[in-house]
């Protein structure tokens, strides 16, 4: 694995499929023939600044002020599809064009500026083969998406244990719980966890009453109908008290109009022009902002967007999607070269243009383990004591680690063991706080945002729906390096110093009470053995 100049992490396999895509593109780019034509609107007037492309290739141009275009470097006699797109318009295409060709005319239609609350959300998948679903046209992409945390946002038992105030089975009362503290209300959880349900009732949508597509949480049809997000131009962040769908402009289609569907995506040459269009926003971090940046009672809780915005990644142009939805999109070891099936209009594409719908996060162990780096140095001092220096770096996360949910912790544990297997006592250095559970009081340091309940004084807490304040925040920002030093008593024979970094989803005592049976994730580990008599 290596990192590009823009910060993207690619594997050699990704490079290979990228080269395959260049071969596919090159097959339509080694000739001398041209195609000329014009792009017009529904009123017949020319449209300037539209992108015209040989579909699924890099061969593209932009229309002039009079709507005309010229595509060059084409193979004479090789049939192609010519596409056109401009922001706020549906895609358009003309199939069966044989270069050289002139007089090709493409019409761009504006997509709707209003929203239809009567639109029934399309199910991602269904056991009923007669029901039209997202998976019907895009089975591979849907099969990848259905495994991620967004798809489970409407059914996640850990979420519901906090919402309802129970254990994960939903049968045993275990505080805290939103509905325990505010009975008779629904809260605003659905604005992010089930935005399709909350769009028309953001303050009264109870998460226990989800139906249909909304049981899939942040589902396909919702995301691909979000046309814009509202951010404060002064801060670049969502407005206060407007989380999730409250800060989104959603365009549910009217099925009695000329264009009966509307899907936003990343391609400007989509193969279903009467339904699809490119939305530049969908490839930008701002698209993620409204559900990953929110304060409760004035206390910032979810901050991964502002953390990214203040990081070097934002300056380098590395987006949330670059890391959480990287190309190629791989299913069963195979890089996808089509978004839709051939039978439903899918066209062959460079696999590096098809972004994975994995939406990788804290549930992806391998992805999580790739975020931090650990360095351990250890020596014996002149007095025989053991000196250890530990460095932890947030090397690859574009936001703090850990981020968002305040129950998450990253715990660094240090130990020194002599030749007899005896743990050496710590003489000097930090020890882990009580809330680290089984690791409490061991040498080390914890990285977490710690909340305190204003009314009860209890800390740490995760019931941020009550009034809380930040008691401490030791998390690591992007590229931040933390160094800690430890001195242990001397021991007999060689001494082995070991450092481990663990990721924990929830404070241990509360996790056990709630039944969150989620083992700690070993992020990094290092070990140094110091031979006897090697004083530094």
C-alpha cells in the first residue's frame, strides 16, 4: 500500500485496475476522426459550459457560448455514445454515433427545484421479486452497501439500547436512555439515523416506528435525492440546531411529470438520462457535514466534519469520500466495472471511477487499525531503572481519533516484565484513569472526549441528550503526535517492554451493563527486549 501526493491510499491491486481502465479509455482515443454538434435546452436555446463526453471515457469537451462542441481523437467508424451534462440538468445522450459525424444535437432538461412529500421511498432490497428495488438495477453496488453502518442505522441494537434505555436485547431496562429522560417525545435522532422518515416530521419521528425503506436507515433513495446541504457561510459548518435532514434540500420526484425519477450521482454521462444526473456535492465532504457535525445544549458532540475542515487533509483536497468510499469498488475479490447490470443499461467503466459503497468506519477493523502508528523506545538507566518512551501518531485519519460518538476511547497500555515474568512497578509516568475498566491504574494514557452531566456531576457519560459539558479531550487530531515517558523499577535479567493501543466503543462498565458484546480492537502493538546490563 502507498500514499499518493494528494493523500489517497491505494493498493497495487487498485493501480492494476486503474491501468485496465486506461486501456479501455485508450481504445477510443487513438484516431483522427471528430464529432461536432450542439447542446440546447428544452426551449431550444444553446447551453454554454456543458460537458460533452464520449460515454465512459476521458474524451470530453465543453460547449462554447453558442452551445457547439467538437470531440476529437476518435476512431473512424467505431460507434460511440455521446453524452452531455450541466449542473442543474439531467444527463443527456445520443447513442449510435459513428465518427466522423456532424450535427449531433443533445437536449438538456432542467431537473425539478421542488419536493414531492408523497414520493414512496424505494427499497434497497426486498424478498419480493416483483418489487422494484435499488438492487434490481445495481445488485453489486447494493450488496456492498447493505453491509455498512448507514444501512443498519435504523436497526442497530446498540443505538436502540441508548435510545430506549435498555440492553441490546431491548428487554432489560438499563440506563441511560433518551426515552427514559424525555418520555413522551421522539427526539431528533431520526434526522440522521432515519432521515427519509424524519424529512416530514423531524421532531416527532420515533425511531421505534420505522417502516419500509426507512428501516434501512440512511438508505440509497434518500442519499441520491439530496440536492444540497445548508451550511453557515461564516463558519462553513451546519447551522446550530439543524442536524441531518433539517439542513438538507431533498428532491423527491413527482411521478406524473415528464421525468418520473431523479437520482444524483457522480457520473456526468449516466446511462439513464431521463432519471439521472451528476451532483458535484456528492463527492465533497460537505455532503457528509450535516450528520457528522452537531452540538447538544451548546456542547459540540459530533465534530468529525469540523475536525476534517481544520486538518491538512482539507487543504490537500482529500475528502471524506476518498477514504471512506475509495475506488475501486470490490465485491468478492472482483473490482466492479459496471454500476448497473448490462440488462438495465449499465456500461463498462474504468473501475477507478466507481467508488465503493462500503462507507468504511469504526465497524471496519482493518480500516480502523490503519489510522495510528506506534513507536516504542526503551533503555536501562544508570541506576538500573527501565526508561520507556512511547509515541502515538494519528497518521491516516482525516479527523480526530477517536471521533464522533463520545463513548469511544483509544487506550495505550505499557508494561515492563523481567526475566522471571514479574511485572515491574511504575516509578514515574502516567496511569490510566478509573473509567478504563480492567486497564484502570495500569501505566499508559487514554485518548477520549470525556463528558460530564451538568445536573448530576457524573463523568464520564454518553447521555449527551441531557445537558453535558466537556470535562477533558485528549484525542489526537490529524497527524498529531503524542509522546509519553515511563520509568519502571529495575528487574532481574532481560526486561521486555510492551506497548499496545486498544480501541473501545464504550466505557467498559456501561458496555457490560448494556450487553455491547464488542471486543476491544488491537490497533497497534510494539515490544522491546533489553538485555541485562545494558544501561543507557
